[in-house]
């Protein structure tokens, strides 16, 4: 009789590049209507005290500013497998068709030229392989890009000082007011790269991080000298990670020994159609080489199907198959067909399961079962 050999290996998963669009819906028509009914001095008081902005940060001539952080953008690192040095790009958008801003227009024209700037307190990465990337922490580098959606899409990588966007603003009135549909720099991207290898179970971002602030001013021409308002038109945050880095575990099964099953000599008439006789049990002992982890594992059987049932492993004898079962430890014994799986668990870095193998025959077959046979399969142990 030939032996049935089952081999084990760990199958890792790979992270995906995921793209997010963040939409911000703002409705300020009612506010705009009420503001047009009052004078400039009263309007300034409304912005200063009702909105709560400091006077020096927003009443700067020929600038735009956000009303109390209503345009802030929060980007989420999506849950997944954070393999290093993989990364992904998150795209964002502010508003639909524009977003609301307060402004102070003394240019003398109602459609002045738009200027943009973007700043950050994060240090730039000195490694040339990550040119123009910002260091978020030991495990995350980020490149932040602002896209101006004018007649030509202009990409500007943070940080950059005030520069002309080579486009005019939507219609403005002179003085202080609110524009509900400012449409410059309405979109952008954050290119994230994972650096180093964190500890299993560690959150690679434990608090919200301010990536950049975007500022806007206006000028009478595309070459005007303009001031910059410390209050941005919006801020870009990377939200803290809700899910920790997955627990990684390199599984070793039965000290890396092959699992052999030898049924010995069996009379053909004693082989059943349901595998209830001549059962061979084997113990799977597996351990996590990365420490005392507690996590689920999935054990998959990869093998060919018998010619007479998809529930059984194929052998070299067409009318003969092998049935594999699991669940002896829990008492919930079940058949594991080829190309299916069952669940186990590692507790304090170790786990075990009992599985069984039994011969099964095609109903009515007896004479065709005589002689030697062989079979093989692979058990794949996977961690989350």
C-alpha cells in the first residue's frame, strides 16, 4: 500500500491599494441670504462671535477662510493587511460643485484671481527614495497632493507657498461675505507608504494627525502680491486607525513532519460507502512561531475529487476514495470535502485538532477495488 502524504505551509494575504472619495455637503444659502441684509460692520461681528473665529485670523483683506472647520477632511486608513513596504492612495473631494467659504474682497473686481498655498507641521522624509513624502510617524510616510480643478488640472504637492492658480474665483461681492460654492482645490490625494514592521496587534496610528492646511487668497491679477490668511480654507486629517495591525503567525505543524496515512491490508468487501470502518486518526499540532498569540486559523484541504463523489478525495483506483473528517475535539464531527476548510484556533501560541481518514467505495463496486492504490493532498494552514 502507498502512503497518503499531506504537506503544510502558511499562505499570507496581501494588502490592497484602496481608493476613497470623501464628499462634504454644505448648505449655506440661508446664511448667505441673512448676511446680505446687514451692513459690513454688523456682518463682521456675526462672523467673529457667532462662528468664534479670532479676529486676526480671518478679517484679512483679499483672503478666503473656512467657517469654523466645516470643510475639514478626515481620511481613514482602511482595514486590511498592512504588509510592508506596501501602501495605497486615498483620493478625497471637498464638497459637490464647490464648498462654502467666508471672504474679504477689496480687489475692486468681482471675479479676482485665486491663489493657493498648503502647509504642514510634519517633517519631510530625508530618504531620497521617498522624495516629497512627509513623515507621519515611524511606520507611515505620506505624500499629500492638492488638485486645482480649473481649466487645467494642476497638481501641487504639500508644502507649497502662495501661488497663483491661474484661474478666477466665482462671482464675489466687494467687502466681507460668504461664497457657497468656492471651486478651487476641491480635490486631492494622499499617497501612503508603510515603513518598517510594527509589533503584531499594534495600531500604527494611535491618534488623528493633521497632514496639511490649505489656504487661499485673491488678487486683481495673476501676478498680484497677496496676503495669506492663517485660517485655512480646509484642513486634511489622517484619522487614527481603529483596527490594529493583524496578528501575524508563522505556523509550524507537527514539527514540519509530513503526515502519512497507511491503511494496511483491507478486504474489499469490508470497505463501506460512508467511511464508517477502518478509520485512521491523526493529530495536528501547530504552533505560532511569532510568540504567544491568540487567533483563529483556517485549515484547507486541497485535493482532487473522487470520480463518484465530490465529498471524497480521489485515489488511483477510480471506484475508491478517501473521506476526511474533523471536529473530534469539539464533538461536531463533519466531512471535509476536497477544496473546503475547517476552523481551528491558536491559544497562547499553540493549537491542535484531530482529523480522520477512511476508505470509501463507489456503491456496488467490489471486484474493481483489488490491488494497491495511492492518494495525496495538501493541508494549508492560514492565519487572518
